[in-house]
């Protein structure tokens, strides 16, 4: 009897395996759709149909370490969060700032990049010397960004928002706005390659921001992403990519960025409790 039972179990298991092999795609890993922005140099952007940028290369390395099959999906900035929320993409990596406002609806990976906001104005503008000089000025920025949220809090400022940061920079060059607020690294890229001496950066960077991969709540990918980030940070990959795209070694590695962010968040919670 035992021999017969074993034989029956073996036959049943073999049948199940054969069915799994016969069903198209069965047993294959699911392809993860990852949203990137089409025009956010030097992080993610499209050039001659090719996906480029620091975050593109970082994701490729992380996905390889974490064994995540993926497809990069370029889109406009305004569509990224909407697409994550609707399930159009599973993840997004495109200068997504970790914010308390979004934490109720989204999960974040460990942060991998620290930056800030800066003020740009025309080269011949001698009045605006930093963020404190923007009251009653016309300020341009990208719609839906943290820069847009910050600009909206400037008393008396007249805010003009655009879906594409390239339009913001065009307005600056044409002197149709007084200033612009946006990400420091993207601003440096613009000044270096496309400002043509018509725009300058003024004041110091402000509003410390950390970028991370974003996903819907209770997703199944962030844990793997975090392990991949940790691996590329330890084996020198992150430092090499950072140096390639930004011209110097990082001031802070991802583990330090994470510790600093957690420390600040804990102290903010204590202040609120008091």
C-alpha cells in the first residue's frame, strides 16, 4: 500500500509540474514596471530614444543585485505619482522626494540621494540674491514638485508652474519671470549645458531633500530594492556611478543619508509631541 501511495503522489506531482510548464509564462518572474521621468537631467531622461541618467544606471545595478526583472516606463513628471497610485507602474525612480505628506499613501525605499532646492535668476538681476528676496516676485517652478510646494509658501510671490522644467528655464532666459526654484543638481546641469550665460544661481541650497524609490502601500518590491541598494553601496558601484554623473565622490553614502533622515524625523516627532 505504501508503495502504491508513493507512486500515486509521484504521478500527481509530475502532472502538476507538466501543467505548469505547459501554461505560458507560468513559473517566470513577473516583470516590474518602473516609472522614470522623461526630462529630469542628470537623473532620468530620454536622449535619441535612449533612457539615460544617474537613476537609470543606479536602478539597473540595484535590479541586477535584487534579481528583479523590469521594464523602464518614461513619462511626464505629473503622471508618475498618478501611475504608481493607479497601478500603471509598480515603482517609480525619478527624483521622488521622501515626504510626510505622501507617506500615508505610498511606501519609500531607503533614500539614496540627498539634494536641495536653489534659486535661479537672470544674470543681470542684481536684486534677487537668494530665497529671501522672492517676496512680490514672479517665481516659476515645476508643477507638483516639492519646489512648487515651497514656492507656494513664499508670502506675496506670484507662482507660475509648468509641467516641464525646460519651460521654466525658457521663461527665465526670456526674462518673463523674475526667478525659478528647483532641484540643485538639475539646475547645475542646465547652467552648464543650456543657460548660455543668461541665467545664474543665487544664494545657498535650502530645503534638504532625499530621493528614494516610491511604490504603493503594502507592495512586495521595496524590501528587495533596499537589499539591492545596500549591495551596490557596499561594493563600490554607487560611488562609481555618483562620480561619473556628478564629477566627485558623494558627500554622504546612502546609509548615512538614511541615518540622518531617521534622526531628523525622530526629533520632529518629539517636537510635535511636546
